[in-house]
C-alpha cells in the first residue's frame, strides 16, 4: 500500500510538471501563432452564444457553435448582431465537452485553422481548456480562452471531473476512441 501511495505521488508530480511545461511552452509559442481565425463556442448556456455574437460583430471572425441553442434562436441571435448567416456554423453532433472538440477538430484542421477563440462559461473553462488543448493541440490548433462570467450561476467543477475528462481526451488523442463510450458499450458475444 505504501508503494502505491508513492507511485501515485510520483505520477501526480510528473503530471503537474508536464502540465506546467505545456503551459509555459504555449506561452512561448503565442507570438509565433497567427491571429485568431475563428470563434468556437461550447453550447450549454445562452450567454456564451451572446458573448460570441458580440465578439464576432466587432472582430468579424466566423463563429462555430458546438451543441448550442436551437437553430431558430441561434440564427435570430447572430442575425440581431448583424452577422452574415454564412459566417455562423451550428453543429449539433456533440454530447459533452470531449465531443465538442472531437467532432469538429479534423474539419477545422482541414480548413487550415490554427488558432481559435474558445468561448465558454468561467466555471467550465478549466475542463474545456484541458480537453481542448489535448484534442485541438494534437491537430496543431491553439486555443485562447474567452471566459463568460457566470456570477451567482457558477457551479465550480470537481477536480475529478476536470481530470477525468482530461484522461478521456488523452485516450482519444492516442487511440481515436472515447473511453466513456468504450466503458458503456454493451458486452459482445454470449
């Protein structure tokens, strides 16, 4: 038992050092990145789409909403901010934070996108950045956070949820498979 504790401590230290190195490395590379090329909104809160619409109206960047509000509302909202409907893409394939990224990342890469503004709620940003930097980063796409304040609506996420989704993202990067769907798959055979 004592050896297990030491092993977990070493693993934790290594993960912390790797995360710190990743963060510092990203900061050093920022001057070499192109300016943001698109706004990427993680659905789940209408305020996120509102902030993205405002941001797009003055930045003139295209918008990709993953798992957002219904199409009628989204079209109305972005239209109200004067955005050309051809510059707003609504994608409803995602079921969770991991699939927000995995369903769109290869298409973004194929279009040559290397830098996204990531819009999500402030209480969701840690998990979104961890998952996104693993998944999008594996395709050479950098993320810049645009946190939407959630005020008294904030529900801080448990560290276990953040790191659990981080592990799922790492497994996806290494294998192309979602650990959750693998664990939930019905048994095959007799």
